[in-house]
C-alpha cells in the first residue's frame, strides 16, 4: 500500500511541535520556576511522580512480556497506559517545578558524582523519549508493525532508563 507523503508529514510536524513545546516548558519551569506566592509548595508531588515513574516501568515491562507472548491486545493496553502514566508524570513534574524551580542536590563527595552520573543521561534521554514514544505509537496505530518494531527496540530501553532513573533521582534527591 503506497503512502501519501503529505499525510505522513503531518504527524512528524505534530510530534516535533509537541516535543519542542514540552522541552521548552521543562526548561522554562526549571529556569523561571520557584514562585511560591500561590500558597504552600505541595510536598507530595515528587512522591506521586516517583510512583508514576515506577508504574510506568511496570507497565513497560509487562507490555514487553505481553508482546513476547503474542498478546497484542494486552501489549497495546500496557503501552498506552504507560504513555498515559508518563504524561501524568510530566504534568506533575511541570506543576511541581513551576512552584519550586530546580531542586539542588544536598549530597557531597562520591554520592554527588553518582547523582549527576544518573541525572545527566536521565535528562538527555527524557528529552528523546517523548518523540521516540510518539513515533513508535504512531507506527503501531497506522499498523506499520515493521517500523514500530524496529523503533521500539530503541524506544523501550530508553523509556525504561528514564522511568527507572527518575525513581533513583527522586530517592537520591528527597530520601537521602
């Protein structure tokens, strides 16, 4: 089946626009956040966000296991739920950091080096995972399963790293 190139350009433009808007919003709240004039800073948001990241991890692994067993319907449900949970995380992340700005790491020495060794790739890969996930989902929705599969082999491990490292960053930042 031949594809109309103009039809395929539309999702690329939308995915690029959404991805750039999200990255811009994250940068804006990290640089310009910190206004607590609207009331007390909700301290439960980081814990909820860590739980959302952990949930996303569980859904991603479960979805991968489902597709390995040939259960496409369960795979689809898990991956869409993982995307939804990750989107909820993003909303909570933006809300929290719009209120508090960047949260500095208080640890010192080797622990500080470990924190940044986890944080830096987490940040870089989190900027990549949204467009990767959107394109991967797009190919599945359009039933381009060969393209979906090829891209998912990169998207899944990156998304898993971002989800797991998000929990690790939370733990190091708020629980150490």
